[in-house]
């Protein structure tokens, strides 16, 4: 998904269509004015967290998404996508989470607190 397809309305940012975003998939987005985020489809429910690992320098979107956890590609730490909680060391600090809504068959995040 290119950034040109991202639509922002008030605090809501439309990221992509739900169609084709399958369960078990994660995607990276970089809305203007924000750090990159990762959106995950966990059994039909969508969750968004920051893309930057809190341990060191790594893009979590280059890792794996398994059983509700985003797993860092660098040292293997992991985070719960629902809560952002660090689940495996060396990660300790939680990830920031973003509220996700499905509106008109599209995935939106609420970025009012960015
Ligand atoms: S950079 Fe992610 S676990 Fe170390």
C-alpha cells in the first residue's frame, strides 16, 4: 500500500481496504506526520502498534506475526498486538497501540493522540 492511498479525515486515518487483508497478515503503513505503524489481522480483528521495536533499532514489520505476537527480526523479542505488552525478552518496554476501526470495509486508525 503506498502512502498516497492513505486518507486522513480529522483524527481518523484510512489505511487500506479490509478486502484482501487476510487473517494472520501484518502490514506496515507510514501515515504523514506519524512514525510507521504495523497493522495485524488477528482472526478477523485488526490491531495497530508502532513499527519500531522498543529494544533497539528494528522494523517489526520485517519480523513475523504469529499467535497474536509480533516477533522482532533482530533479537527475537515479541509483543502482544492487542496490548502492546512486551512478551519476550530482550523486549521490556511496551509498544504504543493505536485504536483501529473498520468503517465502510476499510481499516482506519484514530491518531488523535499522536
Ligand atoms: S531490536 Fe527488537 S528485540 Fe532487539
